[in-house]
């Protein structure tokens, strides 16, 4: 490969207390939390909207609750704070189903919560602006400025050109771990999941689709809730194509098509996921472009398959696709503490818990003991060997099974509130590093933000 030397460049610099890289699932809540602590906050997002994969790729938001019914214990809301406040705001504009019961497979998730992705993007942006966050959309974090173990700023690129965004505490919420990598943090690239493009399918009769699955004994789970202004409608359906026909199952398998989907509108399935396993990590630009192409090819095959085989889907068409591939992880960033699956399933809580969580994506094979929760310690979002850098979302937790829990949307949101609160409190107390923040202050700040501590380990 040929090389060139990039000339030194004088760029304009803006100054903030807290800089959040990535305005996705976790980053939105980090920025709001920091701003509510009084910090001057910049949120830098490469796309033209905020919300990340929660507004692009998933199905339901897993999960605000513990597995109450499955274990015959109290069903309680274990994630509250700003994430639940957001859900209430979304519900008020009919942008989500609210919390509903899962029918049949409640030992997986006891909360069927479906979102309208466009409302999600809008309400999240409104809340950020109300909190006074400077939301920089269409802006890419391209590099980090650092000295010793400190991150001093990030270099951004936008249509306006190159800028430096300087700060005191930085939060990497890019999913990919772009900021941590540029800042010289240690990381691995496990490439242990498929990448996905998730499409919205229009022109489909939901009730016929559901009846077909039910009549073939192929229903895994479903949920009922509000749809297009009417209560008690289907809002979530998961089928087992193998029970319909081996041919359908094999055809769906060939294109990595998942049958789990949600809806808040008549004649519309919000998410049909098409998966593809890449040979290399999704940070590989050209391999990623090939995967984008392959997934769009597979989506076309999927829509034909639906039209041909599912009654009610004869007129189905692709109404929406994710603007870019969605990933379950790319880089895994090394933090001070790395929670294990043993700690997750045993419901371990720590003296420096910043959140409680009760969902495991491998359930019912792996569930949190006795339908309880585990805690995520503050240490597990502090980037190793960096004084003022926190990492949240899918990029933490190296243990694949533990990651099957920590990476889910509601956990990422709660991590966001934790990191933003820590960063905001550091700014207020003029602390040089995130380790200088006494846990007592963080705990009090989280309590003030209505965070639920399911086990009061800290006294
Ligand atoms: C297909 C799929 C289905 C899933 N289904 C579910 C589900 O049903 N329920 C569930 O709870 N979880 C689900 N998950 C898991 C969950 O959605 C993710 O783990 C979680 O949303 C990740 O949140 P995050 O904040 O880490 O990343 P993201 O939500 O991806 O946010 C990262 C943000 O950073 C931005 N960004 C990235 N790089 C840069 C840069 N250099 N500069 C500026 N901005 C940048 C991105 O544009 C994005 O907005 C699913 C995941 C996938 C991929």
C-alpha cells in the first residue's frame, strides 16, 4: 500500500465538560444525564438522527423487568430513571406499546415493549435538546487528541469541515469503540455474531399472518397491546418456520431470516431481521461494503419468500431498511472490570453497582437466578489505563454469554445514565479523572435520577 504524510492542520476548537461520542441507544441517555447534572455537553452522532440500533435493528426493548412470572416471584421494574421517563414520553405520543405481557414465552422476557422507530428518533432528540445538550448530527468522530492517559479532545468531520471538540470527560458510545481505539485503549475484535440489516415490511395482513402460524402450531410467542389506536391487538409475533414446512425453514435459514417481529401499525411488520456472518470483523471497511450488498440481496429474496409462502403477505413490500448494517459487537474494549456470565446468572451485585438488570438473551437456557437481577459495577465502564474515558453499550463485556445480557438495549440505556451521571458529577466537582469520583456521590446522583438499585449492597 502507498502512503502520504498528512500536513499539520489548524482547526477550530470548541470546549465542553462532557463529550459523548455516538448518539445511539446508550449515548442519548449518557448525554441527557450529564447535562442534567449541570455539565456542558456535546453529543456527536454520525447520522442525521439519534437512537442507534434501538431505532434500527432490534425488535422489543429487552427489558425493564425481571422474570417475575417464570419464577413465581414479584415482577418489578428494575430499570427506571431516564430510560423509563423516555418510554413514558414515547407512549404519550403513541410511539411505543407501553409495557405489555408476553404470551407463551414469558420465561424469556416478561415485558413486551415495541417501539415506533420514527417516533423514537424524534422524542429522543427532543429530550436531548430540552436538557441543553449540543447535539452535533451528521458529524463523525475521526480521531482523538491525547496526552499521557488523558483524552483531551476528539477530531470531528462534518460538512462544515474538521473541528476539535475538547472536553474533560469522554464517553465512547459509538458501539464500534471508535473513540477508544483512536485514544489508544486496548481492545479485541471477536467477530462472534452475524451482522444484520433489519427491514420494515409493508402491505402485510398481521392477523392473517398470526392465524397462519397459530393454525400450524408454529407460534413461539406473541403479545397484545395498542395498534393504530385500538387496544388488545397483536404487537409482537415469533414463529417457528420449521413447524410450517422444512422447505420454508431451509429457505429462511439460507438468508438468515428471523421470524421474530413487532408492529404498532396495521399492515406493517416493524422488524424482519436478515442476518449474515462476515468472515472478518465489521470494522473492515471493504468487507462491510460487501456485507451491505449481500444483506440487501437477501432482503429481496426474503420478501419474495414471504409473498409466496405466508397468507396475508401476498402484497408485501420493503417499506424501510436500516441505513447501515447493524452489529451486535465490533470492538470489545478492555475496562477495569469485566463481568462474567457466572456473575450474571448468579445475580451478583457489587459494592459499586450503577444499574440492576434482569434479562438474558439466551433465556430460558440462561436466566438470572430466581428471577432476580445482577448489578453492573462502575469499574466495568471505566476504560483501562485511561483517566477520563468511559465506555458503554455493546463494546464492553468480553465473555460472550455475559455479553448476551449486557448488550441489550435497556441495559445500554441504563449504562448511559450511569456514565453520563459520573461524567456530569466529575465536571461539577472539577475532578481530573473518573476514578476520583467517590462512589457515594455517584450512588446519590443515580438515586436522584430515579435509578433502581435492586439490591442495596452499598451502605
Ligand atoms: C439486529 C439486531 C437486533 C437486536 N435485537 C434486539 C432486541 O430485540 N432487543 C434488545 O434489547 N436488543 C437487541 N439488540 C441489541 C441492542 O440493540 C444493541 O446491543 C444496542 O442497541 C447497542 O447500543 P449501543 O449504544 O452500544 O450502540 P448503538 O445503538 O449502535 O449506538 C452507537 C451510535 O454511535 C454512532 N457512531 C458510531 N461510530 C461513530 C463515530 N465514529 N462518530 C460518530 N458517531 C458514531 C452510530 O451511528 C450510533 O448511533 C439487537 C442488535 C442487533 C444488531
